[in-house]
C-alpha cells in the first residue's frame, strides 16, 4: 500500500533473462532462436535479421544500475521485483515484456516460429509469476502473424497460465491494422475469456512506426512521437472503425504514453466522426467519446500533472495507474507514486479508483 491506498501498477515490465530462448523455446525451433547483438537484451536478430532499431543497452548504464541497484544485482529476478514493489508501495503488478516488445514483432518471422516464441515467453512469464501469483499478473504475448495461433495462445495463457490480458503492439503486423476484420476471432476470444486487449508501443520497432521516417537517428524526437502517436492511431482503429460496436463489452487499454492526451484526442476524433463538409465516412455509428467511456482505458504516468483535467473532461472511470518500472525514465524510483497520491486537486475517492478500483474491475483482481 501507499499510505491508505492499495495500488495496482498496470505497466510494469519484466527484464527477461539472457537465456530466455535457450531455456524456454521448444527444441524444434531452437536453431532459429533470437540471437543477441552485443550485450543488449533488447537488440537481437531472428533468422539473421534485426527485430529492433533500438541498439541502446540501458541495462549497462551506471546511472540506471544505481537507481535499480538491488534488482540489477539480482538480475531482475521475480523476488527482486517483489522487493521493489514493496519499496514503492505497489500491491499488484501487471507485467509487460521488454525483449518481448521486439522479439516476435517482424513480418519476416513465420507464424510457426512466432507462435513457438510466444509460448516460450508466456511459459517463462508464468514461471516468473509463480513467485507470488496474487501479486504478479501476466499479459499474454501473441503471435499476430497468425490470428488462429493467437486465439489458441490467448486461450492457453488465460485458462492454463492464469494471465489477465492480451498484448498487441499498435503497429501493423503483416500489413494488418488493428481494425482489420481478420482480427475478429481474436477479439471474440478475448471477450469470451473476459480479458482486456492491452495496446502498447516501444520505440525502435522494425514494423511500420510513426516517426521513423523523419527521425530515424534522433532518439528524443523519435521516442516522443512514436510512443504517443502510435497509441493515438491504435485508439482510432478501435473507436472509429466499428471494432467495439462489433464486440460490446470488450475492454481495450492504451499503456505506455500516459493519459493526459485523452481529452484532446477524443475531442479530435469526435470532430471528425461528426458531420463535416466532405461527409462522414467513419464506420462507427456511435461516437468515439461514448465508446471510450464504455470500453476504453489508459494508464496515467508517474510524472503527469494533468490527471485532474482528464477527470474533468473524460471521467475518472477510464484511468488506471502505471509506473513503467523499470524503465530508464523512471528516475523517481521508489517514490513514483508520490506525485499522484499527493495531488491535492484529486479526492481520495478518485485516487482510490485510479490506483485500485478501475484496474481491479478491468483485470478481475480481488
């Protein structure tokens, strides 16, 4: 707990071990396993081709190691993760990947290999969560190269491994946008299983990525653009292209770029959804604002100060909280909850909803 508040952190990341693929990838596929580039755990090749444009080895940075000294010394084990949650005041962590943000996300990776890699990661993550299944909750990595395999893996991850959500990158995979009807069986499976779809982005993908064309070698500009704008277009797919009207009750979350942008972007979508001089070709018959309030959510980041404005414009039912631990930008560790908990513009009831109630309802956490 942080003070009087129970806390669910919806954007925590695991740092996968260096032997992830050697240990967990099924034998027939081990000859095609990802190969690390230099000493980085994120930069790797699969079948001889890079799966990330991001070659930064942030784990080796002394400043990073100083912030996360205990976890670094323990190689980011599940026990060190739980210990850091105790330091922060986090009760439950929803776990996203790090290397897994890139490893299977390339169009050149065939569906059988992508499916095997997803199973390997998910099995590793389930073992990681076994350190304390009440506090560590997994999100399923899916091989989107094949919708059929993704449906099978999501079902296995939820029913057999106890995972609480499905992870999809915002970028097109094999040229499919998120509103492509090819994904309908996956969305139906998530709805049937009662788990949300979680959308996130990580700068440096080899998939089509906003900002890459103009800022290929400018990390500041590229990351500022890609993390946010990719979530914007993903949200447009779901709330402007009839996806959530086809699947009422399906929850979709947008994680990793804060929540302060919600009022502007929803207003922008509303403007173009409504009557305009050139006609309205938006497939959704219900307004994006209404749909988002029913089926969407986003994670407020530790450094954001605009949360009261988001509540005023969008409401306090659609915001959860996420630290992005142990991301390099999180220099406030272990005090990243201080900003939100100490915000005098928010009521205790609003803080309780964001820190626990909303996420507990979405991810079915007791």
